[in-house]
C-alpha cells in the first residue's frame, strides 16, 4: 500500500474558494452525478472545479434585492467593487522633484535651529517682523496726506457719492443738501475704476447695466464760480471714479483731491477720458460737483496695497519654504492672508481704519474656528510628511494668493453673484458658468480617481450626498432663496482635496484663498436669503402705477392722473429728472399731479418716472416717459426701473 505524502505548501483547492465553502453549498465536481455547469476557463475544467451558477450566487448574496433586475444588481455590484479601490490602498504622496534642493531649507533649519524652542523663537520673530512692517506701512498710509488750506483728506471708498438713487434723498433732494458752495478734501484707494454697479440703474431714459462705472457727465462746466474747463459731474457719480476720469488721481495708486459742489447744472455730456467713458444726461439736475485743480501733487497720499502685497508675499514665502509643520504653516498663512485681504487688498466698504480693524477682528474669530476644521479634515492629511518645500510654496501658497486676491484674479469672469437673476441679466454669465461647471466636473473626476486609489471614495461620496441633500432642502424653502457665496463654494469643494497630489495642492490653496476672501470681505452671509436681501437695491418686479391721463398744456405744463393704488400700496412717488418732486397718498385729494416747466427751461427735455409707495419707501419705478422741448409726450416703455 502506497501513501502520498502531503506537501505543507500545497493548499486545499476547496479552501481557496472560501466564499463558496462558507456559504454551506456543495460544489459540483466532474466526478459527481449532479448537474454540471460548464466553465469557460480551462483551468477549472482540468481541476474538476466549477464556480456557482449566477442564479445561485444571486440568491445567496442578494436575496433581499431579488426584485431589482439582474443587470442593475450586477452593475451595482461592479460599482461597489470598483469604488472600494485596490487592495491594499495606494496612498498618494509627492516625491519631490530635485529633492536635494527642495529639502535643503529643512536641513538648514534642523542644523541651525535644532531644538523645538529655537524653531518657535524663529517663528515668533517672523511674526513680529511681519506685524511691525505691516502696521507701520498701514499707519503711515492712514495718517499721510495733507492739502494746504483743506487739511488732511477724509478717506472714502470707491463707491462713495453725494446723491442716493430713487427717492432716498426725499422731496426735492432735501436730504442730500447742500447743493452748492461747499468743499471737502478726500482720498481714494487704488483701482477704483474697476468698481461696477451691481444692479440696473436709471439715468433719464437710460438703464445702466452691469460692468459699467457710474460717472455721469464730465464735460466742461458753466458755473460762474469755477473755470470753464473744469469737468462737472452729476452728484450721484462715484467720486473716486469721477476723480480718475478727470485726471485728479491715478487709478493705479489712488490719491486725493478736493470736491467742490457746483449746484444746479443743465446737461451732462458723455466724455471718454482716462479709460472711463462717462454717461450722458441731457436734462437738469439740482446738485453737481467738480474738483479743485492743482492740489493732487501736494497731497502725498498713496494707496498701500501694492507695497503691503510685497511685504506679505515675502513673509509668507519665507514661512512656507522653511516650515515643515502643517499646523504652523496653515495657521500662519491663514492669519496673514486674512488680515491682508480684510485691511488692504479687498476691505469692506468702511473708510476709517479703527472701525475697519474692529470689524476684521470680529470676523476673524469665527473664521479661525472654521479654519481649524478645514485644517483638521483637509489640510493636515494633504501636507503631512510633505518635504517638497518649493512645490508646496508654488502650488499651495500660490493658489492661496490667487484665491485671496479674488477681486483681481477672477474679476474678468462676468459673474458677480451666483443667483438666477444675476446670471440671466449679466452678459456672458451663462457661458462663463457653463465653462466653470465643466471645468469643476473634470477636476472632480480626477479627484475621485485618487480617492478611489486610497480607498476613501465611498466615505467621501457619503459626505457629498449629505451636502447635496442639505442643498436640496435649502432650495425647497418656499420664502427663501439659495445663494452660494464663494466661501460656501470653497467649503463644499475642500473635502475633495484632502489628497497629497500636486493638483490637489493647487486646488486646496485656491479654495482656502476663496474662503478667506469671502469672509474677510463680506462676512458669513447666510446661504438662505429673502428676495429683498438678495436683490439689495435692485428691481423687485413690483406693480407699477397705471398713468391714466396725460394732458399737455402748450410747452410749459403737463398734468398726470392715475388710479388709486391697490393694497398694500398707499401712495405714489413721482421722479422728474431722477429727483423726487411729488408724493401723493390715499385720502390726500385727487390722484392728479401738474408739473410746470420754468420759462428758462423750455429748450430742455424732462424725464418722468412713477412708482407706488408703502409709507415713505418706494417700490419699483416705471421706465421714463419723455416730455420734450416742443411739448410732445412719449409714453413710458413697459417694465420697471430703479
């Protein structure tokens, strides 16, 4: 009798198929009399083993899902298997290009600062150097500038003006007095010409839409108290943009000047000068201004944003190159960029630095908490163990600067606010949004692939499913509107960048910069906003008065009539040449208004707009009807204005 000695390295064929063995089902073999299912693999035929039939595998593993069609179950099983990624997971890490060069700064730090307390002292010295340099330059800018005879100029933001639209200045503009015989010195920051109006703005019968500066007039004036060559601007023009248009200040550096009110003016021609084309208004307006000539060179004011940009870029670059700790790197960069954006590169619309500093500190505290969450779940995983110092500086820090300077880097994208109204109204916004969505889609595909390789795709898929469900709930709110601020967009996309790859370094830096810019500039605006808050001073598509009778008397008077306003409106406001001239309320006599033209204004056309009121607040106005110099009346076109 012969015996076969077992090889200890030889495994049992049945035990290799653990899933089948554990199922409690008996495998069919070539020697058995049971039903055999032919296997397409020759190796299985030779060994006498066959896999379980598909229907048996389905019934044993997916019994509770048997109502789902088999192709769907097969596809779902394949997707689940693919989503789990390779085994073992392939953790991504960046191998530095030219490691001797990129790791040299860390070796220098370890050589000259071997102990932890030495590194902490060097980091504290770096902080002190940045704070001292930053505050000295900022203080010098805030206190510099003096115009002989007018004193230190008052800082104003780029959108400051002397007249508010609609009926904000009340009847006859009394709330916006004085109209004449007043001067004041001012200083403007740099790059004010880039400021555009966000909502349609009515000037006579024109509607100024997005991406246009608000400068009205600028032609030679006719005031007896000023030189004939002085440009005259309507009072609702942005002062800083008008100063750039007039050549009083430099748009690239800012500057200061002296505004002089010139009272009532008739006719404001359109003039192209210094890169700005002004808006024409061919009627009379009660308030206007010009600039005192010959004072800008005596001011000594210069906007500090470019000098401070060089300072902060230098300090953040040094810190990035010589720091290996993800916590020290992220915390320092986050803080420096936040205060740079909030105080210098894109500050809120506040003129004095004490109030601005107080506001930025108030916004920084909650932002720092969110920053810790970003670090804990996104940044730490990406930067841990990274020794490619120069790649980190170029990709992550460079991307953070791109995102933080959003008002420059992404300014050419014709999307100011991610709202349906703005996207439909802004020229080119739909195309730009499509390009952005497609770009994000392909970037997401790349990030999904790396997450799958690391075996984390399903977890992140669950996270984004929760985010998507939350957004759907927000959209479903009946009286609120979803608004995706760019800081919210950054928070939505940041989890997908928690991978140590070169593209992820760039993406994460940009998104962190966008978050910093959004909070420092605008604060934590709500993701859900009412229609009124969303539109701001824009058109609300409210009801418009029905002007039922227009009676002209020769060329010097015209009479209007209208129906009694429906609830909830209780009055009617009438603008003549963009100035409120009459208010009528229910119960205050007949709904009739007669406007008489002065004898010395018979050669000038006039513009009339009508809007309902609730209390003293006006809703939308109609578009302008025109009463020309010959006494002919042109009806208002359909639609609202503001």
